């Protein structure tokens, strides 16, 4: 009997959460006895579209039974339709995808989405910021690209961030290098100056570590130690990176967001094996690490 073949299309290798998504997909595939091919799009939406369309055009045993995709940009509705029209399942990760409803009605292939509750991620971050800045202060918030996920996390922060905390947002690209660049241009590299921010919050751990690297690159001065003491927080909480960085005190906190590829592959195999249909949308719950009640005020 032919093994099920699934393509897993992810954003980038330059991100610990994306690498965790890939590792979980491969571990789950071994457990389920299916073939999984992981592809990375190098943060390029056009490249990702080309990669996926090329797999949809394959024939015979090379043709995938389903595609699990975390899009670089939009939810890729046209690519999803091409897959569904070809009888290939389409499971999208971390994107709102209203187009799934008509696809589910017209296709017999498994169609659905898997998300972390990213609004709750933002709410947790807002509570973390409040716990660390009970008297208020200035927060530099490094966001990801302009996607649904980014907007949802920002909306959640807005719900729980106290009014006495001033938030300044800058844009990153989910990578450590983008976090470095987002902060580097705002640092006093030539003329020593005291910090003008109290806390750096990032929408993922990779960008937080990039921001930390930028601060560590400051030249020696009487203000360098004050910059180095600014706490940084992130999101993803991969055990071997984000959680480890918190334990090593490189980050003050993170938010654990479970890898979604395992949930998607489990649901896919059940559906293709005659079990329940893949749900239209599945939400997983994030968790603060450490607990918000364990965070200490700055200063």
C-alpha cells in the first residue's frame, strides 16, 4: 500500500520556531508511518508559491496527498484552490483563511486550518509587560511582518497593556538578524547615552535574541551596563531555545506556542484513514513562561 505523502511548506530556517515545526513534522511522520517532505521558502512569498505549485503539478507516486503550509504572506487562497481542485488536501497554519469554507464544500480532500490563539499570545505579553513595569515605562515592541498573526498578537497586547506603559512598535521579519537590525539603528553606537526604553518585547524569541545581540555590541561606556540590564521578552518558547534562554536569563520571559505541524498531520491521517473530517479551524492555547505571577518588577 502506498504511503501517504505530505508536503510541509514553512517560512524560513532562520527561526527556531520554524525549525521546531519542521522537527515535529518529521517526528510525527515517523510515528504515523507517512512520508513528509519539508520545504522552506526563505521568507519569500513568490518562492513559496512556486515551490508549492511545482508539487501540485507532480504526477503518479510523486504527487502529494496533502500540503501543510505556513504562508509567508497571505493565506494563499489561489494556491489552496489549485491544490483542492487537484484532490490534494490543504491545511494552513497560523493564518485566518475565510476561503476554506467554499473549498470544504467543493472538495473531498481534507481542508482546514490550525492556529495558536494569537490574540491570547498578545494578551499574555501585555500581562507580562504589566508585571515587569507596574509603575509604567517605555516599551519597545518588535513585531513581525504585516500578517494576520502579527496583527492578532498586537491586538491582544492592546487589550491588556496598562495605559501607563508607552509602546513604540518597530517591524522585524521573524529572524534574529531582523531583530538585530530593528534595534541596532536605535542604539547610541557613537555617542554614549543612557537607555530611553525600559523593556523590549518581541513577537518571537529569535527577534528578541537579535535585539540582545545588538545591545551586547554597544561600545564600552558608563551607560553600557544600563542598556545590558534592559529585560527582553519573546514568543514561541521552544524547549531547546526560548525556554532555555529564559532559564539562562538571556530572556526575561517568553510565551509557549506549541508547534502546529504535529496537530495538523495527526488530523490529516485520521481524515484520510476514514476517521473524522479535519475541522475547519483548530486553535491551540499559549502559556506564559514563566508564569506571569513569577515575574519580578524591573528595578
